[in-house]
C-alpha cells in the first residue's frame, strides 16, 4: 500500500481513551451503585499503573527528543503534555462522578462522613477506634526545611499536615502514611434507623491529629492528602554471570526507590504548602503535579464495604458446571480423550482447571506435568496441585516468568516452594518473556504415552479467573500435543526452536502465520470471494500488522475488531479503513480472551492465543496461539464472537475521535448485553453436551 501518513492513534492516548471507558461505567446509571464505586477504584488503579510504567518510560525518553519519534510515534515532550491535559480533564470528571455517587449513596441511606460531620456519639466511637486500632499503626515524620525530604512509598497515600507550636506559634509540617497496608481504609460506624455510616481512615486520623502531636507541644491546623507515583520499571542488567533470581530480587529493591513520575495533591491545599511540597520532592511541571480531590488511592474503594441492599451490586450468577467435567465419578482426562473441550471463564468455574491438575497429581498412570506460570494467585491451588503431584512421585516442570510485572515476588515465592519439593524450575528464556498459557500432562496408558494439553488466553490464577473473560482449550489432539511438547523442549533447551503447524509460536512463526492469513483474505477479496477477519484482542498496536489490515480493508476484506484496551488503528477512514469496524466492551468482567477468525475461502480458521497484536508480543515474548481444529469448538467461538459483535449496551464504538460513544440499539432492535448473552449461550450449549466415545484426532 503506497500511501504516506497512514493514520495511527498514539498508544498512550489510546490507553487513556480506554480508561475513560472505565470511568464511563462509574457514571452509567444502569450499573449498580456500589459497582459504580468500584469502577472508580479500577480507573484509579489503572491510572496509577499507567504512570508507573508508560509515563515513566516516556520520561526516560525526554533526552532523546525527536529521535524518540520512531519509537513512540511522537516527540516525548509533546506526548507528556497531551497526557497531562487529558488526565486533568479526566480527573475533573472523576471528581464530579464521585460527588454524584456520594449523593446517590445518601439516597440509599449510605453516608460517607468526614471528621467534621460526626455527632457526639460517633466522635466517641471514632476516638476509641483510633486509640485501640489506629495509633499503633501510624508513624509520623516531622519535616525539616533544612533536611532532605523522606522517601515516600509508592502506592501509599499520605496526610501532609501543617502544625503549630502551642508556645511559639511557629508553623511546621509533618507526614503521616495512611496505614492501609495493615488495616482497612473504611471504618463502619453503627447503623442507626436503617442508615449506614462510614468514615475513611484518613478522616479518623484527621479527627485525632491533635492527640498525635500534643506530646510535642503542637496542634494540627490542617491536613491534605498527597500521593507520589514512582517509576516501576525493573532495570535488569544483562550480565549473564549473575543469577536471574538475584537480578530480580535486586531490581525489586530498586523499584521501591524509583524516580518520582507524578505527585497528586488535594486541590484545596494552600499555595505555601504546595510550594514546599514541590520544592522538597524536586518535581517540576514536567513531572506533572496533579491537583485532585480530598482523597487519593481510590484503588482501595474496590473493597468498599458491602452495605445496603443486594441490588446495589451485580446479581451473583452461578458459574456453569461444564457437563463433561462436573461429574466427579468420571475422569476429566478421559473426557479430554473423548473430545476437545472449550472452557470460557468466568462463565465456567476455574475449578475445572484445578480439578484436572488435581486428578493428574493422583492418577497412577500420569508420569509428568509441565506448566508455564506467569501470574499465580497468592494462595495458589494450582501450585498446591503441583506440589501434590511431586509428593505422589510425578515429575513436574514449571516454567516461571520472573519478569511478570508486579508479580515478580509472588512468582519467586512459588518457584522456591516448588523447587524445595523437587520440581524442575526453568526461569523463563533469556531476553524473552514467557507469556504463553500452557500445560502438558503425560500418562502411560496401556503401555503407550498419551498427552493432554491446555492452551489458554489467561493466567493460571483462580482469583483473576473470576473477573477476567478467558478461554482454555483442553485437548488430546496428537498433533497439537506434539507441538506443545516442542514448546516445552524449547524452554529446556533454547536451541531447540522446533517447527509448528498447529501452533503459532512467537517469536518464531506467529507474525508470519497471521500475515499469511491476512494476505490470503486479501487475495480472496481481490478474486471476488467472501473475505472477512474478526480480531478480538486486548490491544492492537503493532504498526506492521495495522498497515496490513489497512491494505486488507482497501482490497475489500470486511474486518471487525473487538478491542478492550489500546487500538492504534483508526477505523472507518475513507480510502484507508472503510471496511474496518471496531468496538470495545467494558462491563462487569474484564474482557481478556484473544480470538482470531478468518474466512479462509470457506474453510474458516479460528485461533485462541495468549498474545495481543503488539510488537512486544509478536517479537519479544514467547506466546502461543492454537488453531482450533474441533468443529464444535469452532462453532462455539464463532457464536461467542457474533454475540459480542451484536452487543449494543456496553459496547463503545472505536473511531478517530476517541469519543467512546455507546453502540445503541437501532429502532425495533432488542437491547443486547454481550456478557449476559454469552453466559446464556454457554448455559444452553451445556444442556446439549454429551460425552462422546471417539478416537483422538490424528
């Protein structure tokens, strides 16, 4: 395609547009009230991570100036300016939504009190609570203008307090970290006349601040919430003489003292306190001091107290017990031998995956279990099943990615635990993050080796599986299992790259596989044949793949995108992307599954993958996509994609304006909430499932 100046949306700006969709959920009156509060928490947590990772990365590029344009598509200084502008706009909207929610909470007899709103009885209770529970958890820091400013913890919120001497009337400052690492952010006061009362820990400390400093002959005049966000990137040197575990451990220590990238402060803070703060933290305007509301660290609101009526939350839906895996009297491995099985979370219970590994850990015919680990739950049942396998004499190999951002410590813990029990631990691949979601169980049945494989889109994490939508293909297909085995051989010996037909494995053949598929659709469109592509991913950023999709659109290929997060492709541009439509679904579950579908001249192809279409996934990580061969599973994937594309209540239209307009029902069209309809579809499909007795696909 010979066309200059193809349109792209900057990755960071596209991400901010995604987080705006999260903010929309907090404002949406059709979302239950307490769930709207939690969407504010999700928005806040997302933004924190964005600053810790992406903004920190761009700040490191500032010295490059225009030389950074090939890397991020724009001058880093201009990008930072645009980010700050949009963040300030969103912060204003955030505060408006929060104030609206406070009013709606009052209508529901839920009252968020601050320290000046307590009645006499509540004051006594708060003071008692402070002395019994809070004061032992707080450690004030007195600030001296002539001494260095203390290192503030990332992810923590602080009260910045102005003090006055009771003797000299001289003012000074102090800091108190709000101790949410050791106690709840929320203190629930006794209910009165069906009214619920809640006060934040911040305001408990404000209310009793004079008692903290009276021993020093001081009183607290006023206090304001502040938060500092730090660069979270681990700097891992390339000295291969150092053990990777030591490198990660040292990197984690350095992260805690990462450079500041953002200061958020209460917008009501007086100018003199603000100036003192900015000066002492050595921040400038480029470091984005951001005025906010009275409270920060809204991520804590994800644990907002469960008070009020049940309808203030999403209705709890019972997971669908997959008929082929729910009978504990029959073998899950036998079910996999009979036919391929598709699990879709959180609609199906993740217990099915745990159950397969538990069964394998006990089955006397099973000899070997291999698994890739990217993010495990804190108290992981997956890890415990593997430990049980070791105790039962099985060989266990665990490929652990130690550079899974923010999960490094947890992964280190479980790697050490499994190693102590006798597992073979492989710490990833040099210069490649292992992001694939695989396990392979090998059994000796009737004298022959039989293998059972899992290829998934999400992590082996029972906690996230309750809120992330993901797919797992369970198969005994010999061709697929053989290639999954080759991937594990590569992990053990990085020179054994292997050849793949059923799998697309990054960084080896994944890009070329999908380039080939898109080019086939282009050729079919030019030949007048039916040609279409459906891509469901979290992020579409890689410009080479975007350019190829633009080329396909020009050739007449009908392309539909379902993209939760970043979309750098611009849909619907005349003469470039006329044939590309895109939507983003943000609802009660986090859309996380990756599905790729191609018309393929009538022989439709479907892939499940761990990879988004980002350069890092296609070229710098070990990712796996599996071509789904089972016709029943293909049909299920097609129906799930069709349901998601038909959604018209929680889907937003992706376009060049980044306006995030909702896709609305047309005249006489029913409202379709895609996530609910996927559940209903899987529920109905489950009724018609029957165990099959058939030979394993050759």
